[in-house]
C-alpha cells in the first residue's frame, strides 16, 4: 500500500490529519497514548484515507496587510462529525466507549463512530494511583478481565485478603468494627492509572477513537439549545494570551450525543448543569480533598492484599475524614487521607494533616525505611444520593464522578462510575438506532436505568451517613449514627438527612479558631510541598497561559485576607496560591498564583 510522501505529511495541519483518519480501519492516530517507541511504529505504518462523512475545513487566511490586526483565533475551527463524543478518559468514559462499540459491532455497524477526548497527554496520566475496586461492573463489561486464559488480561490486580479498621489517637490505634459497606472480600487493589491505560487499549482494539492531549474547552450548542458537541482548546497561546507562531486553532467535534465524564467539578459539566438547571431538584454538592502517596516499602513491612482504614487523629473532632493503607503489587502501598472540605478552621491544612498522619505508628511502621515514589491529590464528590443532579439533558448526559456517584461510606466510586457509563451507552445506542433522523435526543432511558440500577440502591441505602457528621456531636455522633444505619436501619428510615449548607459556608473566620502550627517535614517520612509536587509528574510549557484566573487580585486580598489570614495558602495541596508580604498593598499582603515558569 503506498505511503504519503513525508513532504506532504509535514504540510498537513496536525488537527486536520487526525480528523481525516477514520475508524475502521484506523492505521494512524495523531495523539496515541502509547509509549514513544510504539508511537513511532504507528506513524511509520502506511496511511489509509477513509472519509465516511463530510469533513469541513475553513480557508486558511495567510495574508494580511500592514493595516490589519489579524487574530488567528478568529478563524473558524475545523470540525468532525461522530455518533457519540465522550469527554474524559476515566473509568466512566472508557466504559461508555467500550459498551457503545460492543453494541455497534455486535449489530454489524462497525462504522458507528465513538470518539473519546482526554486532556492528559496519555490515558491514566491524570488518574491518582491506588484503588480498591469492586469488580461487579468490569465483570459485566469485560468478563475475562483477569482470566488467566486471556492474554490481554489486566495483570496488576491484587486480591484484597483482609480488612482492618482503626480509630487513631495521637499514639494509639484502637480496633473498631468496620461497617458492612467496607467489607472488601472479593475486591481487588489496583493502580487506577494502570487500569485506565488497560481499558484504553481494550477500547482501541474494538474501534474506539481515542485522542489524548485534546482538552475539551467549550460546549457547543445547536440553535434549539441542545448540546451539539464540544470544541478542543487552541494550542500555541503564550502566557500573555496572544497566539504564538506555533498557534493551532482548536477543533470542533459534533455528535448527536455527548457524554461528559470529566470527574469531580468538571468545567464543562458546570456549564451544562447551569444551562439546563440540572440541580433544581437536588441539594448542593459537597466535596472532599484526597491526598495520596505510593510507597515502595521494605519486604518485611509488606502484607499483600491488606486493606487498612483509619479515623480520628490527626483530624480534629469537628472535621470529617479518614486515612488508608492498601498493600498491592510488588511491595507497594498506597496511603492517603481524605478531608471533608466543610472543615470550619481556616488554619487547617489538609496537606499538613497528611504529613502528620504518616508519623503515626500505624502508618510509620509500614513506610519507614521505604521510598515515596509518587504523590497526587484530587477533589471528591461527597454529597451522595441527596446531591445527584438530573443526569440527562438535550443532546447529552453526565456519567461517573461528574454526576457524583461516589459511595462515601464504602470509599468506592470506580464501579459506580463504570456502571453509569455502561447504562448511558446502552441508552445512547438505543436512542440513536431507533431515531436515525437528525433530531435532538434526550436520554430518558438513562435516567430511568439509573433509578433502577444498583447505583441508586446502594447510594440511597447510605444516604444519611455523611450528613450525620454535621450533628452537634460531630465526629462521635456521626460514628454512632452511621453504626445504626449500617447494622440496624440499613437505609430503610423514612427520613433523609440534609447537608447543612455549602462547604465554604462552614468556614469560620481566623479569629474564631485556634491557629494550627505544623511540624517541619523530616524529609524521610514527611516532605515539604514542593518535593511532593515534583513527584506528581506535572509539567507545563514555560509560557503557556495560567488557567487559574482572578478578576481583581488586590480586591481579592482586601476582602479575604483580613477574614481568613491566607486560607488559600493552606487548602491547596500543590502550593499554587500564596500571599506575599508587600507593604505597598492595603492589607500588607499580595495575593498571587504560582504557575510554572
């Protein structure tokens, strides 16, 4: 088969080549998530030009006279049309993509196009490792996922062997009974990063088009207000916001159905929730912050398959949260701390609390003498059943943690995320095949399927546990009530407790709270924040725009510093926000965002 001359290849804009290459067969992918050597192999294969649908391009405006002020961002975007567009390459998005192509291929419709956009440079890169997965959803999606007879099986699953639950004081670990929801018999400890990479490979094998490195930055709407698709971000924008010589206009992907699986508090999700008022019948979402490290520990400290959870120290009694240690792989442990973001004391630092936790004997005895190999942090949806929004809207749906399907008492959300993606896929495929015209699609069947699913059942059963920690007895009252729910009520109470306001509304002013001083890291068990950030693998172009924006820096400092004394310094697990002493400012402090330079 003839190859395209290199001179021609170099003259074709990257975004156009990626859209012209069709599945099936797709010989080349513009942004493969494979390692560089495998990626080179993809680029060296013969090209096949396949064009099943109309592909539109705008004229390139290359000339401008000296009096014109030409902004290349005014160019029309290239666009491509697919059947279903999925935003986000996490467990929900990948499960939806796989299920869609399974259904299409089984029906002999191999040209049914499913496209998945992932902002990270490779699948799994933005997934924090270390996870205990309940396999019910993956067993249904890919029944032979760990079968020894399957050469493409997932090879990094460690069966959970036994559980421990501990209530911590400063120097002690008191055994307490774990609620039934935390029984991990039959579950597996995995690296979610590796699992998502593996799911991506399975998706590509059956024809899903995956584009890592393409961040969806805008929701597109039809004239009737329904979702038309998404547009990816422009490339080659300098820190000053102006196009550079390397500028490339973003691309539009149009689809009759767009599934949003961005994870917690996604920017496009916030857009559609607001536009379609999807929270009109639900309570406000509440959040937690999870901080996690993966360590390689001494063999004598490793207990394969052990799952340990803790409550209490170092968090104060008015703050919800807890820690964990999972032993998996070859002498690896995942350990971390989740802190509910409704904590009242603005002097509290979740990162500082995590460093203190590691010095507790329960944790230190495992990691002492080992090596920390990675660090990460992410936000979590904690609102549960009460905070689930409407998940379907004209032209699309919310799936996974975007919709808030995390089971907080169970400390698991991967199985619910995957199942929601599968349910959305089944509803989407049925709608597209029964309504082949170009009209707007509303996934009523997805909403119905959610309410009839195990997702709804298990989240409703534990709906009152997290809100119970808002009571006057705080942590201890929440533990007592949650025990009653777990062993006696089992979710059958006629009442549903409400979340008490928003997370930010729970924050007291600094003068109302005791200042917390955190010990200096020792560099062996605990680390300064810059050292931890260096282990995240995060990297940016030197002059790329800062995506965090503050409308008026000085006004923000004048308003917030006197009340909270720099809470931004403390709540961020990456040291992005900072107040600097500056006598020229009204409050003597300058607020800034530390972006990579």
